[in-house]
C-alpha cells in the first residue's frame, strides 16, 4: 500500500491514549501528559526523587526525509529552565526507546520512521510524509505521492 494524499488529524486525546497504552508504568516518572500547541508538543509529568519534581519538555516537530522528527526545544523542572540537563534527559529517552528500531535518537532529536512503526503493528504501507502542523489541541500530518509538496513546506517545524 502507498498513501497518495492524506491529512491526518491527531488530537491530544489520541496521543494521551497511546501513551496510556504503550508507556509502561514507572515509579520514578509518573503522570505523563501530552499537550499540543502551535509551537510543538509539550510533555509534562512528575519525576520522583527525594520529592516530586514536576517537569515539562517542549518538542518541535518537522518532517525530514519522510520521517517525523522531534527536536527537544525546551526543558523545565520545578518551573525553571534546566537546559544543562538536556543530555541527561536525552539519555533517559534513548534508554526508553532503545528497543524500538523505528525510533532513532540523535543529539537532542528523535527521528520516527512511521512506516517501520506501522509495520510493527502489521501494516505494510508507504506513508510519503511531507509535513506536520501543530495547533492548540491537535496536529495534522500530511502526506502526498512522490513528495508533491515542496521541500520548504516539509521542513517547517511546529
């Protein structure tokens, strides 16, 4: 199968249900929640140390070479920017997704091969991803045959 043209609307509710189904419970990291905004995807939660530490990350999304990319643009703990801990956070993320061959961690970005993720679920499909658009409460993934949308459009992050 090959997608010729597509606009897929994904809501915060959809993403939070996926997180609830696929992210294993962890006594150290709890209450993970996803919020969508024009600037990207916010992931919030609580990290248990000696006391509960609320955290917030901001991920800017884009499509590059047919893959969905998520760049870590911001990281706060206890409401304060803690960019010096980005590499530590990326190590935790890398360990968490290390067994998923369809997700590559590079520096402060994730590269999701949507076709491989779908193949893991039994769907053999060529997605032809071209763009991602973020809005308050939802995002839109776009696809077109043979990269019909311009490269400039596909690289515009949200």
